[in-house]
C-alpha cells in the first residue's frame, strides 16, 4: 500500500471517529445549540466497517498471514481496550449519576451488570435479536459486530477444506441476522483490497470515482437516506421486529452508503501518487491522531457523560461544552497511551498465551494459531 493512500485511510479514520464523537456530544444538556455536522454518526460507523475490511485484508496478506500472528494482533488490539472500557464504564456511570442524574436519563442501563460485562467481553451483546447495552456505552455495539467479522475472515482465510464452511456456518448461526446483515459492508472492504481489476484503476477513472463520491455522500445525507432505509424496512417487517433490529435497521441503504465509500477509496488509491503530497507533509500529525482513534471511539461516550455530570454547567455557556470535551479528550489520550500506545507489548503477551494454548493441545484442529490446516 502506498504511503499516501495509507495516510489517507488514517485521515478518514480520524474524521470518522470525530464524527461519532460529535454525534454523541450533541446533547441539549451539554450545549443549547445543535452542533453543525453532528448527524453523521451512523454513516461514520459504516465508513469504519469498509475501512476495517480493507485494512484487515491488507495486513493479513502482508504480515499477519498465519493464524498465530493474526489472532495475536486482533485479540490484543480488542482486549487491551475492551477490558478497561467495559470495567470502567459502569463505575463512571455510577459516579456520574450520583452527581447529576439528569445526564443519564434514558442514556444508560440499570441491572444485570454481570450479564452486561460478560456479554461485552465476549462480544455477544448483539447476537440474533438481542441488544444488550454496555451500560452508557452505546458505540460498543459496533465492536460486537466487528469482532465477529474478524473471526469469519480468519475462518475463510486460514481454515482449509470443508471444515472452513462448517466453522463459518456455525459462527453465522451463533450470530443471527443482525450482525450478518451488515457483514457485506465489512466484506466490501476486503473485496476492494483483493480485486485485481480494481487495483488497476487508472488516474482518470480514479479522479472521477473520488470526486463523484463526495457529492454522492452529500446527496445521501441531504435526502436522509439512512432514515429512509429504516422506514422501508419498518413497512416490510413491522414495527416490533424493526425495533429489535436495533443498529441493523438501516441496512437497506447502508449498502448504498458502503458503495459510495468504496468509490471514494478506489478513486483515492488511484490518484494518491499524484495528489498525496499534502498527506505526506501532514503525515506525522495524521499518524499521531490515528493512534488514538480506537480509544476515542470506545471511550468517548461514558467519559462525556461523566465529565458533563462532574462539571454540571449551563449548556448556554460555551465553556461547559468545551471543558467537557477537553477533559474527555485528555482522558482518552491518557488511557490510549497504555492501551493502543502499548499494543506491541500486549500483542507479545497474547501471542505467548496463544502459543501455550496450542502446546496444550486444546486448540481446535483447523483453528490452531500455530499454523494452517490443510485437511
């Protein structure tokens, strides 16, 4: 992957994380005025899904090309942040509710704490028609989709023979319709990375795809197609089942949005060598910010609500919103420094644990992290 395009993907990751944070900070208890550009939260998650599929396909091809290396990286990345996030969120919620409960009305959960923690740490919150909220951490839902996309990718990439389809079918059966309905969005990223014909897109076609994707996204948002897709689905399946679809209820138009994102990525990949100098100049700053995007995505909502309750200011005063955001971002950097910032350390720990598991003989045939199954 050319450095210019890699930096572009990092920039997209930063912008998407910022859009999600802005979306969740658009609270009338936090700011009296509606924030500009604050309605792109769900669309940003779809961008993350396509981007994630692309990046995972690339690194699995380049360096994480054995089950051991793949799972050492994936599990360390997820759990280094998921464990502190899942354990910290209920503590922040309890403290925040005690100080200013109005910030938590309808925005967190009560009861079944052990179940919520257990399902969050096993990424089972959204299986079938369940939707078990991880306390106040609404964005956690997408992690419970993405983890299983990583698992399905690993099965298809590393398991051989009929066992591949048995394992993939078993996982799909475990997950149910919600997670599987958005799997094509994630898989589209894999397709973009692996399809040779797309890799040969010329600069002229690339420029058309990239420039065309920008107004296409603008029109998608201007016409409210995300909600339109949800309304279509409600008419097809009824309001009760539609409600149970939770974050997958937009899937009909999420597919269109994913195609727009795909055009953007394919186009920029083709023209990056010609227009990428500004990205190279800004490279260190982009890399620095991108290094905290996972922490920012997972931690921002419980931190936002906690600091809003702690400061408990007047939403008509800009200082209240700015102070809350500043404290939230500072906490993200502090936590991210020992989670994302030390991912190589956590990867070594997980890799050693996987090697011990393999040596114990308990690893399933075909999924053992020490090598591939060619049966």
